[in-house]
C-alpha cells in the first residue's frame, strides 16, 4: 500500500483554501472556501461539506460553488457522514452536543447531550452507536475519554484515559477502536466489545494530526509531521498493530492544515505502468522504442505471472481465513452480549413481578384493615 493509491483533499485553514492533490503532488482542483479544517466528501452526489467554525457550507465538488449553508452552531469541532451518505453528524464543542441531520432535507433528526466535557472528534459504528472522543485537559475533572453513545436510546458509556492525555482523532476498525493521544505521541488501542484499553502504538511523529481507516483496502493510516517537520503518513498493520510503511507529502507546506484521504479506485491494474510508458515514449516520439518497451514489459509479466499468481492465491487464502476468524469472534461477542442483555431483562422482569406481588398483598391487607376499622366505628355509633 503506497502513496499512489490515494487522492488527498488538504484544507489550508489560514489561507481559506481546499486543494485536491493526486499521488504525484499535482493539484487537481482548488476550492476558495473559508474553512476551519474539517471536511467531508460525498463523491457519488459530488458534494463537499466544509466546516467553518459556526457554520457548514455545502459545495459542489466539481466547481466549488456554495450550494447551501447550515448555521446555528457555536463551535463545530467535527463533522462526519455515515457510510451511505444519508446523515450528517455535527459535533459542537461549546454546546457539548451531537446533532444528526438528514442530508437531503437538512432537517434535524435528533440531538444528544451528556456526551462529555470537551467533545472533539467522532466515528460511527453503525445505525445505533457513535463514539465521541473528548479531548481532555490537565486536570482530573477534564480527563480525556471516549463516550460510546447509543443514538436510539440515548444511553452512553465512558472510557477514561490517564491524566493530561489529549484525544484528538478516533477511528474504528472491526474489533478495535484506535485513538490518537497527541500528548503522549501514541495511538491507543481499545477493544470496543470489552470497552477497555488493550494496547498502544508508539510513533516517532513530532505531531500526530489524525488517523484514517480506508475501508476499501482495510488499511489504517496515521497522518502527522515528522521530526524534520515534513508531513508523513504511516501505514499500520491492524493484525500486528505495527507500522509497516511510511511515505511523505513534501508538497504540503502550510503549518495549519487538515487532510481527508480518499482511496483511488482503478479498473485497470496496468493503467499506471501503461501511462508511464506512454509518457516516456511520447517525449521521445519513437514508435520502435515504444514497441520495445512494451515487449520487455509483457515478457517480464509472462515470466513472473505464474509465481505471482501462486503467491496471490496463498495470500488470498490466508486473508480469507483471518477474515473468517475475525467474523467468528465478532459473532461470538455479539451473541454473548445479546445473552447478557436478555438475562438482564429477564431478571429485571422477575424482580418487578415480585415487587408487584408484594405491593398487591400490602394493598389488600391495608384494605382489609380499613374495612375492620369502619365496622368498629359503625358499631360504636
């Protein structure tokens, strides 16, 4: 997994610009839109949602024109689209609330409070749960935490971190929740079923900016600045939770920036090689050289094709086995959770039945005593 697999949308907060940059560092598009660094992309509807402190601009992805504005906020710290791009989640830091909107009508679906003291970032699990990262501070009262919120019932659970931790970005990957703890310059790993910290990934970043999960490739990326102040992206193996690759984006010069990484889908696996050959031969203007280059390329492909095919088959089998094992473990956890939930409700129902029977007997005894008192009073008269 390398730099060539992605397209980068970079927000320059101090310049009010958003740049779409390809894998070669070439600027594909430039949008002159005021922003506070937080954007979300809907490639299918060709929309870009741009956060600017107390409002959200809805812009055309092709020409950058503002098509609509959402206002009424105080200080937006994070926005997020769900997987099917039907709902927009808006986190307000000062109001300490999470608002959910329908993207078609822009009507409010629901609003949630009690999400922590410093809500800073979010990630979405499914139609039911949202994880909210509270940045935290330097005191016990303002400890950083992650709140797991059920948006259907309003119930929540909170996972706390050590003092002086600063949670600035969170991302979900099947079983684990990854959270950037920028004060310790590391990535915390949380088991989302047990809701406990299970590990950490040490980094050599000078400043960790954010963490991104590319679902199409099952890849976790960490973005930040290295010790030489260059923007670096680290590829994380989610099985061993270690850094497997690093690459740099020297094209980003701005100090205040944010970045959204989009996986670039290609239909033809040989596009990159063919385009490279075409660019070389186009400059030389020699048809024989182009033919020779292509013949060499396909000869290499023929020699290595069988070996690559076998290696790919073995790798694919291993990946399928690992995926099935993860799915089995996930189902086991889900079944166990449902059993615990069912047993809890059964026990609660039994307790309520016992309490109801006790109150019924108590009421009957009280009524009986009341009748006896009335009879005694009647005799005295």
